[in-house]
C-alpha cells in the first residue's frame, strides 16, 4: 500500500478477494446508473419535446418500479452471500486468541502447545515501518483454516488487517470469533480501528504468515 493509492489493497485471503469482486460489481452498477441519469438530464435540458395528450403511461411507470428492484436484488444477493461466508467456520486447524489492552495486543496459542506473547509498538528505527512495527509479530501458517478469537481486558478495540479482509471488535467481557485463511506467505499489517484512548494510534498489528512446518517448530 502507498498513500497515493486510490484502490483497495491487494487481497491475500478468499474473503478479501470476494469483497474486491463485490466492490467492482457494485461500482459497475453505480457507474451505469450515473451515466444513464446524465444522458436523461442532458436530453431534458436540450430538448423541447412536449406532448399534451400524454398525461400517463402505465407501462413506463411499471418498468421504472420493477427495474430498481431488480438492481437492488443484484446488489443484495452477493452482499448477503459474502456476509454469511465471513461468519462460517470450516473445521479450523488452529485457534488464536487476540486480547486488546491499553495500548498493546496479546496473543494466546492454546491448541496443543500453550504459548503467549505480547505485541508492543517499536520505536522508529531507520528500516522500520513507522507506527506499524512491533517487537513480537503474531505468527500463523498460510493455506490453513484459522479461528481467530477476540476479546479485551479494558475498553473497546478493533483488530483489523485490511489486505486479509478481517475487522473484528474486541469487547471486554465478550468473545467474538472470525475465520481466517491466508493465501500467501508474507508480513501483513494493520492497526486498531476503534478509538480506545490516548494511545489509540500506537496499537499496530503485524502478522507473519509462514509455512505450517515452520509454525509447528516455532510454537513447540
């Protein structure tokens, strides 16, 4: 991502891919409607067509009621499909619990080997990403179904990584969950997306995607 980029970030999860496709689908419909309205407005402004006997036209009224309904269905059906697929958990192999604190994240791995780590923002160095670098990265295997569990110890937080298409609130006293599957190895970054106090801007998220055998060695 660059600050001059106007489009969505590259997708590295199936969910984000579907969201990008849905964005393109919706924008094509909106662009078509905008062009049609501009053409009709131009026609009204520059033409002096008057028909005194045409007081009503039931067929036109029927179609301009039916067509917007069809357009709404074309937008609503893919939207609901993606919404329900984001909530599905399909036989997760690994569960990772992310706890929000003021103002850092902690991660717990408790499937077979118990491992806990705390992730604080690092101070800027020459080769670090500003406000995004952490001392302990969260590690997860790619091409593996992961269950993410979110909660908070103090106030509302929001665990967000845009290129993975995941954004989930961490609510104190409540557990939320979401599925995650990363398609490629790499380092993915995000930030807390819920205003949570003075140092809200200094709660970065850094996820490192590695091979499954390397992940097993790391966690054990």
